[in-house]
């Protein structure tokens, strides 16, 4: 294919995608001149280039669309019909472009049907003088004042001329010194350019420049006549835009077009380099004192940087996959006679282009599904007290090493009873099996092949082909899809996908003497089970379970799952070397028992051999550093196989067992144990810690009198727990990272010891800055550090920033009650940072006394587990007093079970939040603030 034609096809396809999106946006914002100018410029460029390359069909169609858009610029109303016809014209242009790309020539055919519609709406050609929507929009007095005798005469004579001539005459007679755009383009086409001169580019730049000038003059009034014919405007233009040209060239020189095949080859080479790196690191592990240790470590670091650099070249914003959705939703809204608003959040979230291409179709189908099945008609929404316009919200964000995409609608939700009827009718499950299932399990049948609740087949849905394909396509790339639905409120579909498919971080484990790789995407945590530890394996109806933080986790041995060998009940009791890999796939969490855990390793995914592709438990294989080939487990396949092993009644048994165990539950907190400056252990609530990191010593920099490290694109100050912490001189330095609102602090420690679940009871308070007190953790006296003391050392204004996004004129009065000094010291600064005037009490009785003296507090935040008077009793007492019965009250508790939350609602709490859920607490405060404002 000719290079000029190839470049034209690439640029035109990009322009058409932009015009598609901009047109839908312009229909909603018809007064936005900037959007219209952008659309007009792109379409005009397409038309001009088509004329230069000799593509008459494309040129005629683009010219007719441009003429109608020119009427919009003259003040004509933007109607739905006009936009629809222009969009249909763009679709036709895309069809012609596809044929042009395949055959290097325009296909035979006629576009008179679309051109005729465009002419009718624009009131040109044979429709001159007829009453149209465009004509009606033009003020009569403007038409009289702008029409000259020459123009009137030309318009009369132009009736018998060719259509193109009529267009030019109708727009306006050229004045002295002016050149029509068509004449300008024709001159460029016919002129012989010098050798090496890009005629196409010059023509395009000249056309764009002329259009921009015309648009500017149109906005500022009537186009001025030239002072004299011998000073043409075109000649003057050559001297004016030097600065702009210089700037444009400098920007253009910063980027180049690279063939995708080149990037794919580069990625393949990097993948092979990663394999070689792993082999060399394996050699280093076997020879600790090797002289090659340092250079190989450096090679490993360079490989990582190279890998990240190549990955960046493949990354594209997910907004590229969303580009066509506004157009699709607009067309669906018209077809279904619904009013739909599409909201997109996180378009700049980046992921690998290969993954991006694979999720385009599933996303499109799910959005169509939300519009058709999810949202009600306008009449139905009004009857239900909802806004007339339904909303579909797309959001994307990073979470760990993967992307979460949510498709949310505020429609009718999933009718579980209707789903059950369809399940029974299709014989997918029996009534007895359905009775044992939760609502969420039943709703997941919508992903079954051939399943549809639509009453009739339409061109949108109803054929039962869709959601199963969506799930399969997502699972093929190692992702998962989950749903939540509330009848009458709407549904949320959550898609979890990896950032890339080429190189994957995995956990290497062993079962029955064989090694396997588990993608870290699905690994939540590792639990070591010992005979004398608090983590013990129990059994519920012959199913092994692990009680972990008051939750029951169903278990299965990896050997049993793979059918390698059957582990007996005695073997499942595990010895001192037993490990459980806690995995999460969608909403399903379970434990896989393995014989050994090795380390994490970045691996290159190799495809499965054709004879093994029917095994759903595996997604591929890889070569380890020692040269051995191992299988990569597919998390979705493991989850499906796990479900078939444990049975459908596992969820019911688990819920029942948890209810029975409720009275015995203890108020425990997850604590991170570490050492810093001494051998005595120190602890911090795990929920306050954002990440555990290890930084290479050479990456730590000294600036402005303090240690810093570059962390996620920003400088992160490093703070020491005390002066006795010795920073390492080689290797890596462990740190605890605390982050909030785009800022991070690194707390330098000597060693990270363990994570434990313990009752937090500070027995001895401390006067030492940065230490709240001492508690007994795992039988040892452990200092509990005050994170709030260290944060201002990183950023002085850490606690002086608005956290809630609420512009308060006067600080709200907040009353906080907790019998624990630890929580009083930890949460007090949080409330102050949120803009509240805080009063702190240590008991329920003290709180009632304060409210009796001053009932003007606007919100109360109360602990639940307190001596003498617990939080439930305090809330009931506050509600009994007329002066305080309407004060919003938020419960803070470490025990957020459904039973406890229900008890809180009965007592009169407005909300129930976990103690260490700081974002949840801030959100609850914001919600109560908004409700107070609405009530006032």
C-alpha cells in the first residue's frame, strides 16, 4: 500500500473516532462553539485530503456533512435528526474506508440517499427555498441585512448550476482579496510541488489554517474586506504564524509513530531477558558468596527498569476502549425510547493495549445490557419516584497489580424471582438446590450459556448470547466478573483484569512434589497453620474450614483439587510446615492448602499445548530459573473446581456456623509487629499501613536536610521511629508506608516481624512522644506507636488540610466517646482535620453529662464496647432526651457483623463504621453533614 494512502487511512480513522464522540457531546451542548469548531475542522480536513487523493465518494459525502455543520455554525438548531444523519454518514465513510484499506480503491456504489438527507436538512441543492428546521432558525432580519443585490442575483442564477456551485454561491459572494476554500484546495492539487515537498501535508495545513481563520472571523463578526486586491490574504498569512509553527514543530518532534509489530517484538525480547535474568538469579541463590552477586543484582534492576519502560510503550488509557460508548448509548436511548446519561470516570487509567483490545467487546455488551435490561423507561422511573433520566456509570481504577472496572446503573436491579423461574425452566438447577443458595449465587446464573430473562427477542438482547461470552472473554485474560444488585436501586458489575498478559507476578508453591505458579492477582494472603497456633482447621459437614479473623474459610488441598492424590482428613490437619494460600476470585474467597511455599517470581506466560487446552485449571506454563517447566494455575478454573468440590450448601453452613460463634467473638485488631531501634517489639494497626516496602539503599536520597525516596512518581520523606534506628548501608531498607490524599510517608524500621490478630488493651500509657503505651501482644510487652505523631514530621500541614471536600463556614461541633486512650489519640486528629471542633469523652456517663450541659452538638461518634454503659445503651439514652433525640450518631466498632449492625440500627445509630476504616468514617461524616444541610 502507498505510504501516503496508509497515513491517510490511519489519520482519518482516528479523526472519525474523535468526531463520533464529539458529535454526541455537541448534541448535549449545542452552544459549545469549541466542540463545533473541532468537529468542523476534522471533517473539513477529511474532505480536503480525499479530494487531493482522488477519492470522490468520500469527498462528496464529507462535503455534504460539512455543509450541514456549517449551518450549525451559522446558528441553526442542533436537532436529533441532524446529528443522527451525520452519524450515519460517518458510518458510511467508515465502511468505505474499510474497503479502501482492503483493496486500495474506493468501492463502487452511491451515497445519494445520505447526501440527499444532508442536503434536505441543510436546505441546499434542490431543497433551496424550502422550509427546513435550519431555515426556521435563521432570523429574518439577519437574512435581509446580510443579503446584497449581487448575492440575490447569484442565488437566482445558481438554480440551474451544479450542486457544488450552488453551495458556494449560497454561502456568500467572495469579496475582494478573498479565496474560496475549494479553489484553494484545487490549486494545491493541480500545482507541482518541488522535490521532497509534502504536497498533501501543505494542502492539509493550508485548509486547516483557512478554516480556523474563518471560524475566528465568524465569532468576531462580519468578515472584513481586504484593503486592496493586490494584497491577497494568502500572501499575508505566510509571515504571521512563525511562532506558532515553531511551537507546533517542537511538539511534533517529541513523538513518533511506531508499528505495533515492533513493540510486540520488543516485548518478546524483554520477556526472554526476564527468563534469562531468573536463571542467573537462581545461580546466585545457590552460591551466596559468588563474586557475580552484585553485578547480577544490578542486571536484575536494569531488567526491571527496561521491562517497565517497554510496558509503558504498550500502555494505553482505557478511555480508548470507551470512545464508542457515548454513540452506542445515544443510539440505544433512541431505539428503546429511554433517557440515558452515560458517566465515565477514570478514562486516563492505563492498561496494556492487548488487554484493552480484548475487553472492548465485553464492555460494549455490558453497557448495552444495562441500557436495555437495567434501566426503566421514563414513565416507569417517574412512577417509582426516580429522576426521569437513567444513569449508567463507568469507572476504572488501579488496585494492586490489576484494574477494576465498574459498570453501574440506577435501574430496576435484577429480579431474583424471575431468574429462579428461568433457572427451573431451563433445568439448570433444582428447586431444592436453589433453596440452599444465596441471592447472589442465584443471580450469577445470568452468566450461564443461553440464559436470558428477556420476554421477547430484539435487536439489542433476548437471544441468550452475551453474558456467558462476556465472562468467558474476561476469564481468558485471567480476569473475573462479579455482580451486586439491589431490587429497585440498580446493579453493579465489577470486572477485575490484569494490567498485562505478557509478564505476570506469581507465587510459587508445591503440592505432592510438583511445583505450580499461582498469579498474585488472586492471592489475598498466606496463612501458616501450626498445631499450637490460633489458626486451626475445623470441619463443617465434612468440609474443612479455617477460622480466620472470625470468618470461616472453606479449604481444599491443591493435590485433591488437581486429582494428583487424595489427602486424608488426618493429613489435612497439617504439620508445622503447613501453608494455606487465601485466594479471592470475584466475591468468592477460599483457601488452598499447599505443602510448601517458595517465593514470588515474575514469569513469562507461555501458551498451553493444544492437547492440554481443555484443562480449565491451567492458564499456561513457564520456564523457571533452574530450567524446569511448571504449570500456571488459572484462578477462575480453580474457583470453579473448588465450588464443585465443596458443594452448593457450603455458604449456608458457613453463615450458620458464624452466627453460632458470634457470642464467643473477641474484639480483635490486626496488628503489624516490627522492630525499630531496639530488640523490643513495636506494633501499629495494620489498617493504617498502606504498604510494606523495601527500598534499595542507593535509591535513598538526601535533600533539604532529610532522607527521601522517589515513590510512585513523587518524593516520599522518610521518618525514623527514634534516633536509635540504624539505617542500613547496603542491600535494602524495610519501611512502613502511610499514604493519604496523594501524600506518602515512609517510616524506617529495622525489621518487620509478623502480622497478628490480638485484643488491643493498652495497660501502661506512655509519656514518650510517638508512643501511645504498652500492651501485651503474643505474650510480650509491645509498644504501640502513635502514627499521628510522625505524619507531621513528613508534612507539617498533614492534619491541616480539608479531607471531606466540604466548604464549612463554621466548624461543626463533634462529640467523640471512647474508653480507649489509643483510639481517642488516634481519631482525634482525624476529626479535627475534617474541620470539626472536637470534644472527647472517656465514658457514656460523661457523654450524657456533656450533652446535658450543652445539647448543641451536631454529631456524636461513639464506641460500642465500653464498661458501665456500652454504645447501644448510650445511643438509646441520647434518643430518649427531647433536646438530643435528632442528633446524628455514628457507631465505631471493631465488630461489624450483620447482627451487630442490626442491633445498632435498633438502638438508633445513623451509621455503623469499622474502627480502622478511616475512609468509611470520613464518608459517613460527610453523608451526615449533607443530610443535616438538607434538613436545615
